[in-house]
């Protein structure tokens, strides 16, 4: 099942962004801006945030037999992204990233 | 189903351009020439428009079993293009781009 | 169905050139030598002609199952060629180009 | 069967990290800090530890037929890692490594 | 059906050369040594001869299903060779070239 | 059938090393340290020993159909290694090498 | 059917070398050391001998279906080798070469 991301267009109407094939749209978690001891971290020391929330998923890709391979992540799940790769996508002035389902390293469940 | 782009030939007759296999012909949306505050943007600051309208789609490609893989976008849909790739095509002095179906990142639905 | 290009041999006899597998033999349309305003264009400004007429088509290639994949263009059709690629072939002092069926970007129908 | 790694979140709650597809999460054994003769080894001489304990395994990847290829290692097993490759993953300030199941060289059994 | 090239061994006996798999042994046509106007051409101006006669063909290669893919050229046919590629083979002090069946661009039929 | 290499752990207990998938663990034969005429060879002149004894074999790899491809060498066999490739593995201070089954060039039988 | 090369071990016993998978062990024919006119050729002018005798053949490789692809050459046959490639193998101080079955260009039959 494809789950899209609802966007507010400037005209007050709504539209949805649907990733295609096996693509997953994620939003990176906010970087930690404070150290454990409560000291403000300069931007450089904040590191690259590899945890992200899945906000939209494509329908999956079809294999050579023509059958749909189901996606392995769901909207709302927290995932671990690889350090490199992914495509930056700006949707309504907010930064998202598209990753192939198979490139996501793992997920966190509660 | 293949859907072509109708072109007006110089002789007043019509002809259609049909993309082949899994190719999609798109027309990029116009770049925003004004900032949100209403100030004219210089061409450099306008950025590359990654949203485009599908104007023609090929029949799809056949997989190793000889079966046609259906296209995932339709004429009229607004799609998100990758930042790189695609083939510029000039049809009747208008600029279009051909992309493989699988290279289109996502689409916007209302 | 393979359709060859009939050639006049120097001895007055005829012979045909048949492209092999999924190859398509095309003849590029003549470059426009005049601007829209009726001014002669120097050769450099004429650009590379990407439209071509199909003059011969191979039988198609066989897939891994041993079945023939039919060709997607026919002799006489006008096609859009990619800017790069193709093999120049001189047949009877005339310049033709061989392209793989899958490398042809699209075709024009009336 | 996927087996995740239980993590203590900072809020006292628990959550699990589940590797995806055929990924294996391992924890390298501690480097030997003493020589056989009982002398402290400087960090450089300690070498790279290639033995690791499996702490979480993904569900396996699906082959072209859509069938799941089972994983060949289990949580708790000691494995031999290749000298290069793998992705460093920091989970709760502890260093782990993700490897594809097929990249693990061998395992030790008792 | 494999068709070999009969060779005269130095001892007056005969032996045949059989290309293997989907290889085709060809003999390039003689370069034109005279211009159309009857003037002797220096060797450099003679160009590379791309037309050749098939002198021996292998049995064809077997596909992944284990079935033999038949060859698409026959001994005696005139073919068009690609400008690059092929393996020079000296058989009885005469120069031949081996090409893969799929690399031959086309053939001439009467 | 997987056959592992029995190792003596430092605590007097035993454990086995099992290569994974289609990997083969070999031990190179000792280099010849004397010439045929009985003269001691300097280390450089001893050459790289390409003969090795198989000490452990993996279970084999599974093909795309999910079926196990059996290994082609057995523990105890003498094999010929390729000059390059293989992964050095130190097990209990002894040097072994892991090779993919398909990379082993041949074997010696009596 | 695998056919190995019988070797005399230094202890007077015999052993055989069996190539693995689709490998073919060949012995190059002796280079011609005299010109046609009966003059001794210096080593440089002798050229690389591309004809060889097959001395041992592997069992063949298995395709993706798990079926053995039979070898296309037999022990005793004279083959034409490609100019590059192959692995030099020294067996009992004699120089042999291993080639993949598919890399052998052709064979000579009487």
C-alpha cells in the first residue's frame, strides 16, 4: 500500500506526495544541540543525524516475475539511514530524503 | 497504453510524438521568478525546477518473460524529477525532457 | 519481420542490407540550412539532426527464454535519435546510422 | 526470524534495533591488550579484531522468486569478519557493525 | 550446424578450423586500391574494409536454459563488421578475424 | 556437508571454525627450502606456494532457485590455488587462506 | 567427464591433476625455431604460440538451473588460444595453461 505525504499547497488546498516504486521518504530527526552535560554544541559537533522518521512509502518494486515486492518499512517508523546516499527533496520548504527500501539499514521498534 | 504528444507541424498538419519503451516525456514547471516577498529573483537564484508535468508516456518495457511492465505515471500528472539525468528533447521549439519511468522520484496527487 | 535496404551494386545488380538482431538502420533528415527568417545558416549553426527515417530493421533479438522480442519501429517511420551513440555505416557512398531498437527515444506518427 | 537488539532509551523505556534484509549487527570482541608474555601492548600493536559476536540479525533477503533466503548466522554466535567492509553503527554510545550475511567469512562453534 | 574452414597442412594432409560457441570466422574483402577515377590509392587512403565473407561459423552458444541459440550468419554470406573489435587469427599465413555472432552489424543478401 | 576446522582454545577447550557459504579454508604446503641439487634456497627464491591442503569447507551457496550448489572440494584434498586472491585468516597463530570454491583452479588426486 | 593429467611425483608414485569447473589445461605447441627458408629464428621472432593441445578438462560448470554445461573440447584436441588471458600453471617443471572453456577460440579437426 502506498502512503503519501500530505502537503499544504499555497492556495490552501491539499495535495499528497507519493514516492514511486521502492522509494521511502524520510524526515531526519533533529540533531542534538546540547551535550549530555547540558552544554550547547556548535553545529559542527552535532554530527549527521542518521535516525529518521518514515513519512511516505512507495508501492514497492516489481520483480522479474512481475510480482510486487512489499516494502519493509511503514509510515511512522523510526529507521537508521546509511551515512551516504539518498536524495534530498524539498517539499514545502521542508527538507526530506528519499531512500530505496533496501538501503535502509534497520529500524527501531518499541 | 501509449499516449503521445500532439505537435503542430509547420505545414498546418498535426503529428504526435510517442516516447518509446518505458520513457516519459515531461515539461518542467516554470521557475519561480519572484521571491515570497514579491521581489524579482535573478535567474541564478531561481534554482532548477524539479517538478514537471507528464505530457506523453511510452507503452512500458517488456520484462525477461516478455510481459509488458505497465507505466507508473499518466499524462497530466505532476511528478518530481531527479536532479540529474534525463534527455533534453526539443519539439517545436519547446523544451521537454525524457526520463525512464523508474527514474521518476515521486508524484503529486490531489 | 526483417526489412532490408535495397542497394544498387556497381554492376547494375541489386542487393539488400539487412541489419542484424535488434538493430535499426536510419537515415538522418537533412539539416535545416536556412533560418526561420530565410537567412542561410552556416554549417556550425545547423545543429545535429536528431530526427531520422527508418530504412531497415533487424529481426529483433531473442530473450533468455529463446523468444524473439519484436521490433518497435517500422521502415518509413520518423524517429527521434539520442544525441550520442549509434554506428555510422556507409552504404553506396551514403551515410546511415545503426541504432539498437531500445536506444531510439521516440517516434513521430501522423 | 528477525532478532533485534534491545536498547535502553534515555527515558528509561526500551526499544529494539532490527537490522533490515540480510544484515547482521555484530559487536567486535575486545582487542588483546596484553602480549602472551604478559606485556601491555601499545594500541597500534593490538591489531584489528576480526572476531565478533552477533547481536541482531535481519529477516533475510528475498530472492528473485520472492522467497526468503534464511540467514546463516544466529544471535550469540561468534563470527569471523572480513578485514574491510561493514558499516559502523553507533547505538547508545556503543560501537556496532552491520555486515551483509554473505560477507561474513565463517563462524566458530563449540 | 558448425561449419569449419578447411586448411592445407604443410604435410599435404587437410584439417579444419572450427570456431567455438557463437564465434564467426570472416575474411575481409580486399581494399579498393584504385579510386573511382582510376587513380591508384596510397595504402592510407584505402580505409578499413568493413565488409567480409563468412568462412566458418561456430555451433552457437547455449542460453541459461541450456538451449542452443542458432547462429544468424552462414558460411559464404557477406557481412558488415563493426569498426572495432574482433580477434585477428592467422591460419596458414592468411589473415582472418573472429567475431561474436551478436557483434556483426548486418549482412548483404542478393 | 560443512566440515569445520577444530581449534584448541587457550582454555584447553575445543571449538571449530566453519567457513560460510561456498568458502574453502586451505593451508598452503610448506615452500621448498632446498634446491634440487641440495642447496639451501634464500627465502626470495622459494616462490609462492600454490598447492594447499583443504582443511575446512562451507556448506556451499544457494543458487537463485534456492537450491544448494554442492562444494567441489573435500577436506584433505590437495588443490591448486590461483596466484592472486583469497583472504588470509589467522587461526590460533597459524596462517590459513579462504577461497571461494569456484576460484580454486584444480585438484590433485592419487 | 573430467579427464585429468597424470603426473609422476618425485617418489615414483603417480597422481593426477584435475582442472575444476569449466577449466581446460593446455600445453602450447613448440614455437617454430626455423624460418621457412631454413634459417634459425632468434627467440624474439618466434612469436607467441597460440596453438595448444588439450591435456586435461574439468567437469564443466553448472548453470543457474543446477545443470552441468558439458565441455566443448576433449583431451588430445588441438585448440586455438586467445592472445591474452589464461593462467600459467607449473606441473612437474613443465609449463601448462588453464583457460575457461568459453575463452578458447576454436579447434582444429582432421
